[in-house]
């Protein structure tokens, strides 16, 4: 039996077993480590965009799109963008003169409470009629859906393609129409069409 020399004897060291990562795991880990610093701006941008879009849809949901007939007062009191354009719009003397051509006529305006062109043109029409003191036979404001349809058949009857569409009728006959945006001014375009038919 061999004697153990106490000076050469080493106490065994017990180490915890170490989990050895596979080569694939090491590669994936290195990829993540390399990607992390450069992806931070991208992730931040995505988060910001998500928060912004959530805010946009939340604010749109606060005031739902109206579908159907609506009075000028209801429109201006219920939809801030329409009211702002109404307040800001200052018609020229020529526009106030041109709008007189609508006196005694039926006006049907098909628009969307969700539509930017409608937010511009419909309040202008209302202000022109009011400041020009124009007595129309009837003014119908009819809001349609984003698909440009409605339960009462107005969009089909007037062959609606774009919003807003302002139609002027003399009795049963259509005498003027402005679609989406006028070429010049709303009052001027309507007056020119009405006067050309005389």
C-alpha cells in the first residue's frame, strides 16, 4: 500500500455542473447581443407609432361618424373641425354675390363627418348662405358612411362617388353640382353652372 504524502494530497473540489450551451445557442446569443444596441431606436419607434395610432383611433371613436340627415346647428355643435372652418372662413364680396344664384333652389349636400374635404366645403356653404342671407327652398345635409352609402338611398339616388357632393335642384331638375372640391370657389362654380343653364 502506497502512503500518501500529506503535502502532495489535494482535497477534491466539487464544482457545480455547468450547463454547456450548444454551438447554435452561442451563435443565436451573439446575434442578439450584436442586434440589441442597434435595434433600440427601431423598437422605440414602433412603440411610439403604436401609442400614436392608439391615440388617433381613440379620438376618432370619441365622436362617431354620423350617418343620415343632420341640421347645420347639429353639425357645427357636434363636430369641432366643421365649426372651426365655419368660424375661420371669410367669404369675399364676389362669393356673397355668386351665392345669390341659389335663392329659391333645393340644395342637397352629401358629405362625410369623417371627410377632410367635407370639413372644408360644407361649413363654407353654410356660412355663404347665412352671410348672403340666401333663402333657399330647402337645404338637406346628409352624412354618409366611409363606404359612401346610407340606409335611405341618397348616395344611390344622387350617384355619389366622392364627398362632399353639393347638388342644386330647380324642382325635379338638377342644375348644378360640385364634387369634392370646386375649381374656383364653391359659390362661383355653382353660380356659373346655374347661370349657364338659363
